């Protein structure tokens, strides 16, 4: 009975610590469609403690347009790549195929709907009028042979998912329904909750030579168009889909960035949806057409911007952002770059490369200058793919005190990234724990960490050893992570188990 009471108490404490919304905890990456043997795709699941990238088998192709939707507890509901909706099991959802059909896919994309362009052209929003319903909003790419640019972006489509159907696996009710029209530029679609906690503000950049933002409000009654917000400086001509837009973590600021236009920063009112107090930071060279990325820090003070070969920190508190910006890194490695940036629920900012499998990260993005601790080549994904992106989420946890969870620890710094279950018993344990080591692994290292990531114990295993006994009688009651890392580890795998220490 005491064991049950302790576990209930521990569960309550864990909920208090991690009661934040976890709707952005699952990130599917890359593709697993090759007939070649080996790992072909990766996933980030921040529910794992400690967090590390793991292999993903099967499922959809996630290249440029990536969408993932979990519930508030972090349970995966569905994913989407702009063409198909997949359920939590990785299978095509009922009626989930057929998005974005049209002349663009037929004539410009070899009649195969995958790897659609537009890293920030797809987003999932919970229906304000139905907690089991979700709108997948997508910027549709049309074809106009009479247009100067041939490809036109002038509509937002909605695909609707009902998660109450099919025993919780979901059903797509309709696909590609027109919900808004305007003149858009690719890769600037983003959203945030209205301050009523139900509706969604949706912003999308105007086309070249405009000065503002298309604005829509998604309510329980559907999409409501708002006046075009003509604010700021005129957007220069350049490559579509060459930049990003983000709301700050506290929802009080909005920003966009590309090399041509520089950084556009606004205050944002979540009750009215209005942008104000425009600030501008030029970025040189302005004649560059390359892709670029940006992201806010969790504390909303700093913005990180990159032109693929250099990474800067911009202080939004500064009256002269251009003068006080800090150069964090100049990339000289031709096999990697800085391409897509995303704030993780673990309080880090992750940056994908467009040239290979490298992922960089900013370890302490709330710190000023070099103290933010940028890690070049922080870890390497197992499968090289040149144009992978991160999921495009609305900004979650805006009204929560903590915008992210720093207790999500990781093994970054080690060369292992693929988790396997480690057998440990008894669990809960009061004194001596038995750890069954994986067969035919050889020499390795065992670690015990607490939930804050502090190393409590480490030891080395010998060749041929099958079990390890560990005395935990001196450990305080609580939950610990036991990890086994092989010394000879070309496949970069780690075995882990969560163990509860409980006194009789």
C-alpha cells in the first residue's frame, strides 16, 4: 500500500513539474523509403528522458513540409507532410490522402506529392469549437501560365481531422477546402492563440513589394478574414520561401527575417491581432538570395538569425539592434551550414543543416552573447538528406509561466543517439538493483543520473559480462535514469531504463 501511495505521490509531483502543454513534443524527420539497408529516418521525441534522437522506421516522407500534432500530454495524434495525413501508428489516416492535388504537383513535381516546397507553409490548429477536431492549414501553390512568376500562392486551404473517429486513430473529414485568399509569400505561415485561449491568429506575409501581413482569425464558426496589416517597410524582390516568421515565446512580439529584407520586428496584441511598434534591422549583403532562418529565445529577449554561413544573436531590448548584435559563429565547413532553426520544448534552439546530417544547437539561448553556448555539430543524424526541415508549430505555452522544460536532459556530448530499453529489476528498488546488459556488446559504461541530469554514479563493464549489480541503498527516494553506453559503438546506441528508488 505504501508503494502505491508513493507512486501516486511521485506521479502528482511529476505532473506538477511537467504540466506544460506537450503538443510540440514529437518531431518526425526525413524519410524511410529507401530499399537500402540501415536507418533511413529519425525522430525527436521529447517525452523521452533523457532526450536523444532515435531511429524512425516507416511512416511518411518528411522533407520540407513537416507537421506533427500531439495532445497536451504529449501523445502523438497525427502527422502530415503536406500531401498525406498519417495516424499515430504511421499509417495513412482514413481519407487522409490527396492533399494539394493540382497542376503544380502534376507538372512541376513529377505528379508525385511529397517533398513539397515551403518549410513554413503547413500548420495544425485545434478547432476552437471542438477539442477533438483539428484544422490543417496549408498554403496552396497554384499555377498561372499568364503570371510573371508562373507559380502563385493566393489561397489557404484547410484539411479537417476528427480524432474522435476510428477508435481514436482519426479520420479526415474533408481535404483542401478554401478558407482564405490573399497574396502570399512562401514559408511565413504561423499562428498563435488569441488571448481568449480558444481562437487562433494566423499571419502570413504579403507578396513582394507589399509592406505587411495577411491576418486571419480561426474561431468556432470558422475562418474570419481580418484587414491586411500594412505596416513596416516594403518587402524586397527575392526568392520566395527564403525566410521565416515567428511569434515570441510570450506572444508579445512577432518577427520575420530573410537576407534581403533583414529583421522585421513588431509588437503583437493577442486580443486584437494587431502589429505595432515596427523596428527594422538591415542585414548585409542585401543582394544575397540565399535561404535564412530565425528563432526567438525562450525568454523572448533574443532572436537568433542566420544566413546559412553565419549565426548571430540579436538583443530585442537594445535600441540599436544592428550595432549590438553578436556574431556567434562563422561556418567554414563546406559539409554543413545553418538552414532551419527551431526552439525545442527542452529550452534549446536546434539548427538543421541543408548539406548533410549535422544538427547544431544553442544550449542556453536565454543567455547574452557567447554565454548562450552554441554547439557546432552538436550531433549527427544517421541518414544524410539535404533538405530536411523541422515541424512548423504554432507557439505553444504562451500563457504558461515556464515556456519550456529545462529538466528534459540529454546525452549530447556523447556519440550515442539511438535508445533501446535496458532491463532492470526490481523496480521500484530499495537496495540492490540488477541490470541485464545487452548480449554480445562487450566493454561499456554504465551511468546513473537524476531527473535534473546530474551524474550520480558511473562504472565500466567488462567483455562477456551479462549483469551488473548496483547498490542503491544510499540513494534518496525518487526516479533515476540508468544508461548503458557501449565503448565500441559505431551504430550510436544507448540502452536506458527509468528506476524508482523506494524505501520499504
